[in-house]
C-alpha cells in the first residue's frame, strides 16, 4: 500500500524496509502501527529542503501516516543528488 501511494511522486527508486519486528512491545507497535525506513529517489525533491521533502512524502501517504505507520525514517533525494553522490 505504501509503494502505491508513493507512486504519486513519480519515483525512479523506492526501497521500503519494515523494521516493525525490531520494535515489538513498543507502544506504537502494540497499537498496530508499523516502523519503516524509506529510501526514495524522485525529481519531485529537487531544490527542496528536507522538511519540504518529508511533507511531500507524508502528503502522498495520507491516512497511512495516521493509522498504519507509527514511525517512518525518510531518506528522500533527487536523481541528480544520487548521481552526484555516486560519482
């Protein structure tokens, strides 16, 4: 479900890592919310601050952020940033 919602950002790459098992017994885990790490590359992030990038991700995920996701670590980059990092 997360991947489908994030497609709204037209990403060239998405990696979602479910860390929920590492947080078993945690208050958020008990209420059903998962713990995830997200690595996403999309041109939609070009020229935007970290806060603006996170807001785009939260907006794309919508209701999932309120009900199914308890914690989300986000690494959001543009394709140009990823390319320059790999040089």
